[in-house]
């Protein structure tokens, strides 16, 4: 992928993430999940594996958090990590795993 195309993809993905305010997860959870799925699909389309994996992990983490509380905290941590993947360029699977472990640690769990 050439430099201009990389910048275009990063800009597109950042716009999608910016259109997903963390407060939406509790105010309009269905819309949040629909928008999150759109981000996951676009990340897959652009071969942004780390972003795709984090979107999938966020969706899974929200399943119980929406019922038991803590959804906003979880969403905030994952969205920050998702933005960070766009600053890193291409990431190896090991880097993706490390980023996901970092999110888990910030949420108080074990990786």
C-alpha cells in the first residue's frame, strides 16, 4: 500500500472511530454495536488486523458489561487502543496480542 493510500485509510478509520462516542454505548447500545460492526468490516476490508481484532474483542467484552455495568469503561479502553493501532502502521500478531493484553491490564484483568 502506498503512503497516500495509507493516509487515506487512516483518515477514514479515524473518522469512523470519532463518530463513535463512548457515551453511546450506554445511551444507544444497539447503534454503538452497529457502528462497531461497520468499523470491524472496514478494518477487515483494509487488512487492519489489529483494529479488526480489537473491535471483535470489544464486542465480546460488551456482551456482559451491558447487562452488569462497566460498559463505558470497557468501551473507552478499547477505543483508545483501536486509535493507537492506526498510529502504529502495520502490526504483527505479537504486537496485536500485546496491545490487547495492555487493554486487559488497564481494565484490571489478566491478559
